[in-house]
């Protein structure tokens, strides 16, 4: 763990409820992470009054003027060309140039990815970034990626995502050897398309930088059978939205059930303690802070509609990735993966090794 102070660049104008939520989140994070300081990019006329209301925050935070902001409707290409003076662009640039150790934004996801890829580039050994985040399971938390950055992925992408996700779980979940699974239509080795099976054949080899469990299905995500689930961005985003929608559906069912009668309301009073524990356990703010893994820098994407507490959790993710040297460990893991994927074995032989050839 790095003992040096951490400087985080914050996009003060990004998100549905910016800048209030960003400043509130920084204030909460200031108490949780002593030694962390902030560069807050945005409109000083709006930011300074919010900062001044929070005693002690100004001592660890510097407001950096930005005359523009990326809007929720901006296309990534437009943000790249026309938002060079925006709070998002300047915050990412600060991290890319080393004036900050990481950047956190609740702004436009596509624009943030495009700007970050342009300014930071990719880390050595990675070809595409992947969006990763946490989900609650019956045993704790699971890291899942890609959640939408790449609609289509080849075997090399999936193998690289596996290293990214494994290191991410080591750093943020404190696991020495997180168990990893590739999301598939079945757990059998013959199931799935060629890209998934070829990636699996690489990850099973001696010297693999990950602890590969094998294939997992959608219903395995919530059981905690693995600590990391890897898939392409299309499948990952659909799975994530399905899980979120189901959680909201059943929360609504339970809430409605407690309103059906006087006895049901009394039952809620007796069960309120357990209900509060459940709500805390699945509180989406605790899992706020998706990360674009694979960039040559740390970029954390907060949910656009979060509150101050949720934004503080995103700041915590950025802080831990820096302090526990995620980037250094990722480069080491990708180097080990390259030794495996650059072997002379052809794709056909790789599939035969995984039992997938006809």
C-alpha cells in the first residue's frame, strides 16, 4: 500500500445533481480518507459557496476554474472536439498529466470514456478498456465486467478483462486469489461461442495470472460462486439492467405487501429492523463507482443520479485503487497473460485444448 498522499480530480459539474452532490461527496470522503486532497473543476461562482458551507473542506480542496461542462446529451465525438474547456475534460487531463492520481465524474458515460481514452491512452498490454463495478451476492460482493464499454469482444479482450477484473477484486475486495468465471450459456466446456472458449483455454493454462473457476451462468452471479464475472459489454449491460430491474420489482412487491392491511402494517413495525438491514445491504450507493479498467490511469464513473453518499463511495473506490497500486499490479498480470497468448499454439489448437473442436 502506498503511504503517499492521494490527489483526486473531481468533475464538479458532471451528474444530474451537480455541483451540490459532488461537493457533499467530497466532504464525506474527506473524513473517511485522511490524507486525500481534491482538485475540483467547474464554475467557481457555483462551487465556492458550497465549499465554504462545509467547515474544513476548503483546507483539502482547490477549485480549478472550468468555463464549460459536458451535458448528458453530448455525443462522445462532440465532447472530444468541442468540450476541451469543460470540467470533465480538464479533470481527466489533470489525471493524465500526473497533477492528480485519479479522476472521478458523475457525468456523461460515453463522453467520459472517449475523453479518458484520448487523454490517458491504454496501459501497457491492454487493448480496450472495460467498465467494471460491484454487485451484492449472498456471500458478499462480486466484480462484474464489461458492463457496456465494448459491445463485441474477441478472446484476447475477454482474457485481458479477466486480468483487469481479478486485480480489481484483489485491490478493492482484499482477496489474494479471487475466483473468476466467464459468463456463458452453460457451465459445460463445449458450450458458448469460439471467443469465450478460446479465452477459457488461455486462462486454464499453467502460469495463468488469474484463478479461473470456469464458465458460470447468469443465475450464478448472485450466489457468489465466483468473485469476478467476465463477459462482453452487451451481455454484461443487459445482465446488470436485468438484475437492477428485478431488485426494484421485488422491493416494490414487499413494500406493497406491507400496505395491504392494518395487520401487515403492524408486521412491518415488528420487521422494520430486519427491513432496514436488507435495504442497507442492497443500497445501490454502496456499489457506486464503476471503473474504466485498462486505461493508463484511474478513471471512476459515478452514477449520474447518485447523492452525496453515493459519490463519496465512488471517491473511495478511486482512493483505494491509487493507494493499493492497482495499475502496477495490472501491468504485471497483463505481462503474464501475454506470455500465454503469444505462445505458438494456433486458435484451432487452443480450442482443441479446451475441448471445443469438432
